[in-house]
């Protein structure tokens, strides 16, 4: 008998929680409970608006792209660049070049946040080390400008852009240009950077206000 009562209470609590979260996603806030002495705190979440800096880090060819999100259907590419470093340049020079280019882009275009591709799993230690240098330079530049950072796995970016995680660079490039309504011959590093920024726009929501409801 006690077990039945206990299970019944759990099911009732679960139904209550489901209703609270349904109201949260429907109305943008947590609903007011009928009784109790708590304070219900909710956050109104809205689609992202503003500029996003996308980064595809690579020591010899880091892709940068800034998109401007005005509405759900109006997204413009306002800047893209590939930070190239020839093979003869020292690692330290490449790192500094990446760091400097990102700082210049942030100061000039004033993005709200940054979206960067995460490091994929690699078996070669030297490759991992080189990729880590590029990511470190990029993250240091972004953190130094006090920007929020969103990191996405390559699989997630591909799913957001193309709908599946095994898309080729050519497919990513075509979809990015279709989304941004552009037809320009930019390199894969830049379209990959733009894809990271678009992934951020598609998946993130920002709190516009906080609601406090005294019970």
C-alpha cells in the first residue's frame, strides 16, 4: 500500500514538472504554482539576433567569417577571410598571425559571440599538437575581447547545416551559400567558419529578460 502511494506521488510530481516545462517552452516562463511559498523564476528566450564570428581553426589556414542575423530569414555574410601561413613560417609566427587577425576582425565588426569548431579526434600526436596551437590562439583572442564562446563538434555543425553528419566540404559550402544567399568562390576554410556561425544561430537562444513571480 505504501509503495502504491509513493509511486502515485512520483507520477503526480512528474506530471507537474512536465506541465511546468510545457508552459516554459510555450509561454517563455515558468508557470505560477497554485500553492506554496516559492518564487517562480523564468527566462524569456528569443532567437539570436546580431553578429556572430565563426572560426574554423587551422595552423596554416584558419577560416574566419562574420554573419549578421537580422531576422530568421535575413542572415548576411559581412566578412570572411582565410588566415594563411606558408609552410616555411614558424609555428610561433602562425599562432601570432591567427591571434592578430581575430583581434582585428572583432574590433572592426563587433560580433556579439563567437562560434568555433571543436578539435576532432586524431591519432597523430603532432597533428593534435598543431591543431591545438591554432585553437589556443583563436580562443585566447576571443577571450581577450570578452566574447561569449560556443564550441561545436564538426558532426553537429554538419547536422545543423546539411541535416546529416557525414556531409562533405563541398556540400557544406553549397548549403552555406544557399542559406546566406551568396554565390561567391570562397575557400572551404571560410565556408566552414560561416557554417559554425550559422550553427550557433540555428541552435542557441538568448535570455531577453528574467521574470520573477512572487507567490
